[in-house]
């Protein structure tokens, strides 16, 4: 499986690159476990990325975070 390039946060995006990459995989329907495997990191790190991203974006749920990231153009 060929991996897509990591998204890069723009000036208006409050998320770190790895947080944004995690959100991108979630937006593609991957579970946290699948994202961890794809990214080569632990499930704990993926969950921490999600929690940190939710906090930075002001989202209360991961689905809201994905929606916000899509609407804001942080991910496609």
C-alpha cells in the first residue's frame, strides 16, 4: 500500500503535522488502530494526537474535529 504524503498545516491551522496526519486518516475512515499501523506509531500516540488536536481545535468529539478540518480546508 502506498502512503499519501503527509498534510502540512498552513498558517491558519493550529494542529501539528502529525496531528493533522492522524485526522486525515480518520477522515478516510481508518480506525485509530489502523492509523497507528499506517503511520508506524503506537495506538497510544494516535489517541494522544486526536486528544491534542481536539483541544487545539475546540472540538468535543473526533467526528467534529474531522468535520472542522474538512470545512476549514486543513485536509481534503
